[in-house]
C-alpha cells in the first residue's frame, strides 16, 4: 500500500484473482440452490455474487488506473 492507503498494482491483481475465485464459487452455489429450489438461501447468495462482481469491476478500474 502507498501512503494514502491504496493498494499497489500487484496487490490489486492478486485481490482480483481472489475475487474471481469467489465469484466462481458463488456461481456454483447459486446453481445448486436453483436446482434445489432453496429460494431463501438463493437470494442471499445472489446478493453476495452481485457484491463480488461489483468489487471485481472496481478492482479492474483501479488496475487500469495504476498503469
């Protein structure tokens, strides 16, 4: 991190990879919940998936700006 508390490019890229793995895991869980018809758990997983996808988008922008 720099003096303003921002992550450096390598850390941003590492975090993006972690978030992408989380997105893949959540997508698998969403599909499993859909197959089971578990609507209550499905809504929570979809919320988590949306948040992870938004974080990934923010990370992509931060990586692009760090060049």
